[in-house]
């Protein structure tokens, strides 16, 4: 082998080594390209292997002095190399375009991911703010609930406690723990539980708030109970809030006002309004039981002369003394009322079968005893009319008063004539 042939063989072997490195680089590129370019890279790599073996074969021919037409081999290699270079350049362009498209896709995805990340961060911040606001609201609500003097609790559909504020815990004698899930009837009497459930069912079934006044059997105090919907699940009420406000002072004041409106201030017995308020149910009961009752109508004689001669203070004293005499003669359960300036009513002074004359005589005898013991310049006397309520022929209290008034004036007229 000549010197020139040796140089040529070395050059060809170097080219084979470069082709081998190119094959290794192509294999790496093939792993990262899209599926549509992998087949093309497979063909290209096959051509690389072909040329690699062609270079090795040509080098062996030169080194071993094998008789072979080197011109044909060389021409073939050069022609194939030119075609191969075009194929590689074209495939490289496609690969670069594919990589750019991937980069665009990755960049787009990265941008979308960045936007989503930003939106997520905003959502997290908003939710964090909402949670903080909710926490603050809950703290304010709890502070309000715990600072009020009202008893507040929440019960579910099975009447188990979900929440009780400190005021109500103190009333029930419970600690801050251990009440969740306990039944309402564990802390209330059967009567109270029954009344509560009746009201609560209205709220659960109708969704309407209910107000209810009741007197506690525990301590006798009065409360205003307000039951309202608290929780809903798909439109169904699952829990209610119960606010119990003490109204004992209000009820006492109300009773005092009622008594004042029904009571005569001077004599402390019922006034006309009080009589009408209390007698109406009495007459209904008499009619229902078919038991007649007597009503006494009395008028102080010469009341005007007493006021004119001895003054209104003495007149007031005469009214009070008359009331004391009436109270002495009749039962505490009987209604005694002052319905006018010097007119009084007592009902019932008797019932069906009683001797009404004896009842009237007893009153007149009491007046005589009173007058005999006092050293007044006037005698205290009454003109009396007694009427009867017949359950078979019922009438109103106004009709009874009219009848009694007529009988009383007949009695007064007869007294003056005798």
C-alpha cells in the first residue's frame, strides 16, 4: 500500500469515527422528537449505519490491497453522501420546527400554568380573607351570644342540643362540655318537653318563627320563647334556634296593671270593669252546670247628705266601712265590686235552693251591729236589690244589673214610706 493510500485510509477511518459519533447524537435526538418524526430519524440512522460500514469497507480495501474498483466505491460514497447531507439538513429543519412547536406548547402551557397559579393564589388569598372574616364574624356572634342575658340554644330535628350559651348552661346547671348531643327531655319535665315539641314542630314543618310565653316549673319564672329556623339542608330545616327571654318583671307589672285596671283605688275591691271581666265566665259556667246564682245590688242611703254635711273624707270612710261589712258577710271567693259612686254588687250571694231572705237579713243585722258600736251623727244603711240568674233563661250581666237596680229602688222607696 502506497503512502497516499495510507493517508486516504486514515481519512476514511476518521470519517467513520465521526459518523459513529453522529449516530450516537442521532439516537439521542430521536428520543426527544414527536412520534411523526421518529420513523424518519430511524431511516436516517439506518443510512448513517450504511455509510459507517461503507467507510470501514473502503478503508479495509485500501489497507489490505484488495482488488476492487475504488473509483466506483468513491463515487457512490460521494453521491450518497450528498443525498445523505440533504436528508439530514431537511430532517434537522423538521426537527427544529418540531422542537419549536414543542417549545411553544410548553411555553403556552407554562403561561397557562402561571395564570392558573396566579388565579389560585388570588383564590387562596380571597378564601383566606373570607375565612378570617368568617372567623371574626363567628367570634363577634359568639361574644354577642355569650354576653346576652337571654338563654340561647340550638337543637336539631331529633331534639338534641347542638349549642347552648353560658346563660342557659347556668340555668340548666351544666358545664361547658358534655351537653352536645344530649336530648332536650333530659333537662326538662315531660310537660315542658311536650309543650316545646308542639311549638318546635311548627317551625320544622312550616319554616315559621314561633313565639310562646310560659312559666318555668323549675323556678316559677316567666319566659318568652322564640323558636326560629337555624339550618337548612336542600330546603329542609334541620335545626332551630331557641331564644328564651325572661319576662318575669314584665308579667308582674302586667298583672299589677291588670289589677289596677280592674280594681277600685279607694276601696281596693273590683271596679265595674273588674266585675264585667270576672262575672262573664261565671255566668257561662252557671249556664253550663244549670245552676242558678243570686246577685246582690246595694246602694248607700243618703250618700249625698253625708258628703255635703260631713265632707268627702267622711264619705270615703263610709264607702270603706261598707266594703268591710260586705267582706265580713260574704265569702272571699265571692266577687265584691264598686260599680258606681255608692253602688256595690256582690255575686254570688247564693245559689239555687238558698234562702235569699236570710242572706239579706244577715247583711242588715251586720249594719245594725256596726251602727250600734259607732258614735256617728249618721246611720250607715243600704238599699238592697237581689236578682236571680236562671240558667234556663240566661241573660247578660247588663240585664242582671238593670233588674237588680229596679229592685233596689223599690226597696229604697219602701224604706222611705215605712
